C-alpha cells in the first residue's frame, strides 16, 4: 500500500515537472497533479492496452512510432477530463507524454535502486 502511494506521489511530481518544462502543458496546483496522475494511471491501465491491440497493424507499419502518437493522444485525453490540467495541442501531448514517461521512469528507478 505504501509503495502504491509513493508511486502515485512520484507520478504527480513528474507531471508537475513536465508542466514546468513544457509551455504547452499546464497544471494549476499539486492537487490537480495528483488527480491527473490517477486519471493517467487508469487510462494507461484500461484504455491503452485495448488501443494498442486495435492499432497493432499501423504500429507495425510505422515500426512502433505510432505508439508515441497513441501516448500523446491519451495524455491529451487525460487533460480534457481534468479542469486544472491543460495540454494545448497534439504535439504538446506527444512531447508531454514522452517527457512524463522519462521523468516518471527516472524517479521510480531511483526509488527502487535506493
């Protein structure tokens, strides 16, 4: 339970860092970052696997690059569900999702290694 809570807090921190680094991503406060982290986690756990299976042929044709597009669209979708979390457009969603996963991966690997 504690591990899940720490992962949730680190994901919210990663989201705040993305909002700080990218001008196209905006989060009003940490409470909204916590909510966005939950929504992103749910979207990635429920919707993403279904979409990955459905878009497998185009993913193969693009040598996996379509997964970046899909991640950006899901990041953008999450921003449309939360009032205090805004992604200004498609490319902001793609770069935001990429940066979010890199920061989140770094924070979680640091936590596991430490």
